[in-house]
């Protein structure tokens, strides 16, 4: 996957994925997970990234982030994060790095696809049968989003802010959205887009990117995820 095949767009959210080779465990104890989360927070400030969602899995990590400046900072961030976790692995566990050679990235269409990608990332532990619910998994951004952690350092996008007028309303609306889950086709669209380093979004989004950047990042899949709709009062 040559670097020139990775499309990075200024001001757009990106689904970032880094996996291990042959499903080898990246994190060898609880402290490894805690260290990685601390590095995500620190490095996101260093490289001016807004972090919208994350999930650390035994064999890798998923992050949804928007570059506030140079989109190449996404690559610098992922390189630094990978290096720091590998260095800890070597110094504390005497084990070599197990990362794949390159990370994967998919620019995400603002709007419903943004919200769908957040949901996909935070539901991964359920999809991978690592937890009975997203709430019971402590290594993703879901519990933080619901205000169940001591610190809150997520950068909530506009799509999330529109779910309610207060923190409590937004959390409750998103909890309902998460419990309903995504359509299987939507999950496949998000999964294949990041695997292929293509765009996550509609055909309209593909055309907009092509007109502006001259790059055809099409990923065959459904046109639009379902919208979250509030139930009427009463």
C-alpha cells in the first residue's frame, strides 16, 4: 500500500486503523492500554487533531480524527503513536513490534456517515465478541462520551452536538443510536473503505472529492446510513 494511495483531506474526519501482523496481540497488559490512551491524547494536541472516537483492541486500534491544520499530521501522529507503543513493548516486555508496515485511513463524509463511523468504532468490541455491550468495554471512547469517566477530552463533532440541547440529552440519544446498531451493509461499507483506503460516504461525496482533488476514491457500498430520529414526546 504505497503512501501515494492514501488520501488525506484537510478539515475532514478520517477513520484511522493500525493493526498487528497475523492478529498478534499489540497490548500485553492493562497498563499498555492505559499508556496508549495517554499517548493518543498527548499526540493529538501536538499534531493538532480533533479526536472524535477511538477503540483499542487486542490486535490494533481505530481512531476517528479530524486534522485542524496540515492533513499530513495524521501520518505523523500515527507514526509517533506506533513508535511509542512499540518502544514501550520492547523496553518493558522485551518484545519486538508487531505492527503492520503501514496504517490505513479513510476520509469520512460529514453528516450521517460521520455519526455512523463513530458508532461503528465504539461498537467494535461487541462485533468482535470482546464485550456484551459497548458500555462494558473500558478501552473505547463510548463510556467517556456518556460521562462515565473522570476526564472528558473527546472533540464532539457537530453531528453529535445536534442530538440534543444538553450533555444528558445527547448522551441518551446516542445511547439509543448505539443500541440500534448499524445495518450490515453500512458496517461493511465502513470496514471495506478503511481497508482499501477509500472514501467512507455517498457517491455525492466521491464526486465532490474528485472535483476538488482529482482523486477517485470510490468504495462500492450503500449510499447513506439510516438517520437517527428522536421519538415524539408523549
